[in-house]
């Protein structure tokens, strides 16, 4: 009898130990699951979708097909041109039609209504000389998301100009503590040079990756396998697959560009907290200055600057009783026209940024005689940043730019090989998702 009682007691103790161990294991698994959910990067996209370059539609389709990998908190339409928030909504409608097939393979893909709820209209034009103007639905949403309590930063992935980011920083500079920016610069720096200048001058402590050329490794076919080159990828992996696949051909005839997608790839693959490390979105270098060249009156082809430099021409003219930041002249460069502004005390100024190494000519037009018909040139070269000058913007500890080593150039595009090296892995991973829509 005593032996039986001892056996029962030992069995009960063993059962309790097993129960406790199972409870602890379940608790650990639950914690791990919660931790994994929390590790999804929080992202907000600011895009010039529908504006001057149709590649944002391609990038949007890619984003939605990977919406299970990130937490999408905002889609801000900030176009230069006719694009609007509706362009986001149109792609989301196509995604909704494809979602039943996609969810069979990735159940955590974001619900279309959740995406529609975070679509916001941002700025629809360039900032004036001072770099900001008035708040928009988009800039207010950036602030709201940045102030949402979280143990993670908000990744603001900028596929166009910095107008809404600049406005948000102007209206709520405290959000810098909570955001990290990956900006596709280059041509977007040319269009949004005033907003950029404001951020570099007034918010140099912003955490930002300024990718002026690195992203081009995404679509430069330099030794890529033929089946995934820019022209063949569509017919091999996208054509005939789903509603989004049918729409994809409307942009560059299906030829892959997606120049903004490296910003998303950066937070998807690699350690986004380490810009100097390896990732699908490239590898970068810390910079402590952003070069700026100020010319008093005209410049010539002998005036050599760095590509992606901020060029500022300041012309002397009559003193006017008009508000500063008033548009008083235009400056034409390479067939495109930019605004020139009155900045006070008889000084008129225009800013520009070359998107590549080049020698270009500019000409001014104005109803003010002293500003009409001025002409000149400049020459830009790589790498960026170029030679230092007293006019440069001094940057903080968390500003990163394209790698400058010659071995990482693709033609004149510095740092591009840090993205190109991952192109096959990225595109084949995406090809697997397109198969879900067969």
C-alpha cells in the first residue's frame, strides 16, 4: 500500500512538472511569435506615383505583393505632375482582385481596406526657395505615424521629392527621434532641391540614406542573366499572371525599372540599422557634408562641381517691394524650366541639382530686364560629395550616401554594384510570388 501511494505521489509530481514545462514552452512560443510580429518594419511610402515617371506603379505592385513582410502605415501621394492619391487606390483595386490566390501562400498579406485607409494626398508641386510651404494631409499623416508609440522606428521610404517630409519636419521637428528615411535621390533631388536644402540646413541630425545613384543597380543590365534582364523578366515571369500582371505592361511596356523598390528591399533583407552592411537595398557610407556651390551671377563650363551637388545661382537685380520667395524669373536647363525666387535686398536666386555627370547650359527669362537672357554653363563630375567648400551643408552623425569606391561604380553610377549584386536573388524571389497568380 505504501509503495502504491509513493508511486501515485511521484506520478502526480511528474505530471505537474510536465504541465509546468508545457506551459512555459507555450509561453515562450507565444512570446517568440509576438516578437516576430513586432519585427516587421513599420513603413510609410511617400511616392510621386502618377507623376513624371511611371516606374512607381511597378514599385507599388511589388510592395503589395510583399505586404506581409512589412507593416504599411502610410501611402502618401506626392507627385510632380498629374498623379494623385487615386493612383494608389487603382493599384490596390487590382491587388484586391488577386488577393484570394496570393493569400493561399501568404496569409498575412495586408487587407485592401487597411491600405485604402492609409492613402493620403501630399504636396502636388515643388517647394519654394525656403523649402516648405503649408501642411498637407500627407505631411500631417507622417507626423501622426511618427508619433504613434512604438518600440520601432518608422521607416519613411521616399520614392519622389522630400516636400512632405520637409513640411513634417518643419511642423514637428521632434519626430526626427522616431523616423528613419531612405530617399531615392538623383532626379528627385533635381526636382525637390529646395526641400532637400531645407532639410540639410535645418535638420542635419536626421537619420537618412541619400541614394542618388545606388538604386540604379536595380535596372542596369550589366551582365545579368538574359532571363531576368529588364526586357525579358516580364515575359518570363509576369505576363499572364493575375490582374496586376496584366496591368504591369502599361508601364515601360513591362520593362523592369522599379527604381524606388531598393528602399523597400533595404528593410526586407539585411540589417536596416546598419547602412554600411549588406542588403538588397544597397550598402552606403557615412557622410558629414552635402556639397553646395553658390555662384554670384553666372557660372561657366570651367566651374566644375559634383553631380548631385546643390547648385545655387544668385543674381543681382533691382530691389523690389514684394514678398520674399516670390517667383520672379525662370531658368531653363536641358529643356526643363525651374523657378527663380526673390530672396530680398535685390538678390534673386535659383537652385538646381544635376542628376548625373554632365556639362549643361542654362538661360534665364524674366520680365525684370536685369534677369532676362542671362546664360552660362556648369560641369558636374563624380564622385559625390565633391570637393569641400565653405558653402557646404554640415551634416550630423546619421547621414549616409552612395559608396565612392570605383570598383562599385556601374558606368558613372556610384555605388550601384552594391544593389546589382543582389538583383538575381531579389528578382527570383519575386518570380516565386508571381507563380502564385498562375
